[in-house]
C-alpha cells in the first residue's frame, strides 16, 4: 500500500479550479488543468511515494515485479501491464469530437504509424499505443456531453425545426434513409465539406438555432424532455450548437453535433463509451476509467490533429439512446459494471447512517483508490494503514489483502478502480 503522486495534463479546455481544488492547491491555477492521470501509462505514469519520501515510477515497479503488483492471474492476462488508466477530467470548454478504436484497429494503426516513421510525440500521431480505449465516465459535478447517434427520426425533426434552406437536401437524405446507412452518408458528407462551403453553412445553422430558441421562448412550456414539444424539445441542442460554433467557427464538428444525443449527467450518474462511438465532452468534472490507452481519432472541434479517414473507418453508425450505466448499489458501495475486462469502477460513500461503516475493498489484483471528499483511513491485514485526505490516492497491489476503508470524521467519498476480473 503506497501513496501516489499523479501527473496533471494541462490542455486549453481544462479548468483552473477543479483539479487544483481537489489537490488542495491555490485556486485558480496558473494554467488550465484538464486531466489528473492515475496509473502506469508510458506517456505519463504515476509515482509511488514511500514513507521516507522516496519516489519510484509505478510503470517501472510493475515492469520489475508484474506478479507481485498485478497478481499471477492479472500478470498473465494483461501481459505484465496495468490494464486500466484512471483519471479525473475537468472541462471548462468542449473537448474534441472523437472516437476510439477497437483492439484490432489499435494494433493495426499503431503498427502502421510506426512503419511510417511517425514519432510517438509527433502531433500527427493518432495511435499512441496498441490498445483499445473503451471508457467509463462518472460525473463529479453536473456533466454535459454529446454521445452516440440520435434516432434519425428525431434528428430529422430537429433539422426541420431549424428550417435552414441550405440543409434541405441533407434533411431529405436522412429522411429518405433513416438508418445507419443514412447517418453514415450524412455524417460523411458534412465532415468532408470544403472549408468554403462550411464557412457559409455553419453561420446559416447558427441563425437557425437562434430562430428556434426564439420560437421556443415565445411558446413557453417545458424546456426539454418528454414534456417539451416542437422547438422547445430541442432547446439544449440549439444552445450547444451555438456554443460550439462560437468556439469553432466554420468547423464541420458543429454540424456533426446535430446528429448526436445531448446528455446531462448528475453527480454519481455514469455512461460507457465503447469503441467506435462518436462523442464529445462539453463541460463539467468526472471520474474517467478506461483501458490503458491514449488512442484518439478526432473529427473536429479541436486545434489538434484531425484524421477524418481513420475516424470514418472506426465509427459505428447505429443509432440509439445515450449509453448510461446504472450503478449496482449495496449500502454505501456503488459498483459500475461494463462489458470489458480491463476495468471496473466502485464508489464508496460515507454519509448519514453509513458514515461509521467500515467497508471491505475488493480482493486481488491491482487497485487504485482516490479520495474525493472528506478523509478516509485505508488499512490492510499486515497492519499498514494510510489516511487519505481529499485529492490523495493510494496504490494497492495483489499482496495487499483484507483491505478495509472507513471515514475518519463524518461524510467522505472514495472512488476505487480495479480490473474487471474481480468483483470483490
């Protein structure tokens, strides 16, 4: 059981308050802080901190002793690598429109870019490793996102409510083929439009969104959801398009946003992004748990490298509702299950009648725990213990057994990342 020192990724879309505040540092931070990485990705591993203050790379320690760190089953199954990457993500501005490859696509893409001689730190690089990147997000604050293609019939209704003459032929394309093939045809058309066309079309869509919001305001009634009708049903979508177009004028990703489910997660709610699912995180803070990869195929809404042909190759165009994950609740413990073996997320809450509970953590395999509220004491059978304050994290390896956690004083919260082989 060892404390972790975790790297912070600074991107322009990040927050100056969330991660700094979580770590107990001065707010606002000098630069936007977007992601806190907890894990052993070669691009930015965490460091183990001994009781004497000595630091060592978690990646190096796992490489030296994979069986001791991951357990015999995990070391064999994951070929000596930590299978997951655990993050805190904090977005004040939208992230790129993106998707992630499946395993076969990641291996092929990584080999192809290696053969092309593209350095791993080259901005043109899409494949940073040979792993897939399914990911789970669990909201820490109200969290907004676009994810997965909306039912084509609802999208046709939205586009008709916008009443943009320049979109008429595109609307009829989808109306005439309201399925995955129609979505592929429309998205492919929009994402490959010449810039001169986008410079005319995106402002026209902006005007359509403004007009929709004015009509919705004049009609009154419910803002969104089942109780809304007509223009009022699409208030959130129109506002999102306007916000995106202000940040990324003339970007094809603004048009693509019209095709996706607009999602708001309350704290504790979660969703799963599988391979090939188009998405863009808009704002808010969340816990993010994924396979140990940094492979991203971008299609817009970013100054970073955009690889439209590769994005089109990996995308799945089947429409459906947003991929929410319903947590399995057992008293103070909530478990978020997905279909992948690389990771499982757990949330432990000490509040109200549960404030004094002592909770046994899942046994076996690698585990990382992060305290997000209050203070939590973590103890193992060997007699070792650590007190985690808000923002502190701890590494637990296969040798740490009979691990228990308890709130130090009143309300507290702990997120735990494990592999998906063990349910505890």
